[in-house]
């Protein structure tokens, strides 16, 4: 089950252990559990290759 790795207790919003990521594209939605290292920041990637950031 998706929520099994989530532990109850105090939540650290500054440096969470696990992030519940929700992505919606059109009529499709996806959910995943990721760490900060696994999360992709598309604006960071765009900056690295010389493209403008997306608002």
C-alpha cells in the first residue's frame, strides 16, 4: 500500500523524510512517494541547460 512507509508523529515541513507527490496531467493523476533527492525540479533542469524558468 502507498501509505505503509509513512510514519505517524511529528512532521518536518522543512526537511521531510518522504514526500507524497501528486502530478495531474489532463484527466490523469499520479501519486508517488519520493525523497528530496529523488524529486525533479524542472526549473533547475531548465536553468542548467540555458532555458527560461517556468512560472
